[in-house]
C-alpha cells in the first residue's frame, strides 16, 4: 500500500517543481522586457521611471522586473520595490561577495551583456543564481534579470 502513495507523492512533487519552473522568466523574456523599457524611455523620457517603479507592474512579469541605474550610478527605477531607489551601485556585492554592482556598470560601459550573481527571488526570498541583462542607453543602464534555479 505504501508504494502507490509514495509514487503519487513523488509525481505531485515533480509536477509542482515543473509548474514553478514554468512560472519563472527566461533569458529571452528578460532581454525583451529590458528592450521594452528602453523603447518606453525613448517615447516617455524620464517619466517612464515612475511607471517602471509603480505598483501597476507594467515592467514586471512573474520573477522578472526591470531596474534602471542612472548616470550617477544610483538606482532611479526598480520594478520590484521602490525601497532601494537612490542606492549607489558600485559597492554592491551579492551573498557570495561578488561585486555585481560594479560588474553591471563595467558591462554596460562595454556595450552591455549578461552579469552573473546571486540575489533574492522577489517571490520567494530565496537566494538564487541570477543572470541580468544590462544595456546602456542615453547615459542610463537598463537591466532585467532572470533566476536560474530554485522552486
């Protein structure tokens, strides 16, 4: 009798992890959301920063969210929370001590690309590996990352 129950529990656990994985954003979706934010900036200017940060969630998709670093290297918009607006990025380090703030600025100065670090998933609070696409535009750094794991 225990085998069928064990199999059912295992199948439910696997199905649950598949559902959680499907609820996560992908690298392609992160890049697309970042590009959409840059396009919105081109038409709206600095006003888009309020929309990115507003609770309306225009620039949030599941665990993906856009954030923008200003020319002074301070956070000017964040789709996850307004709590960190004004944070100076260069000294920021992840849980493993990796200087992700400086890495983002350097990557953007070279034309953009991916930055790897560990960060708290906004939906679970779990520290996970994260890849963030950073793109410079008009003196700002637009970014959106996806979480690689967890669930």
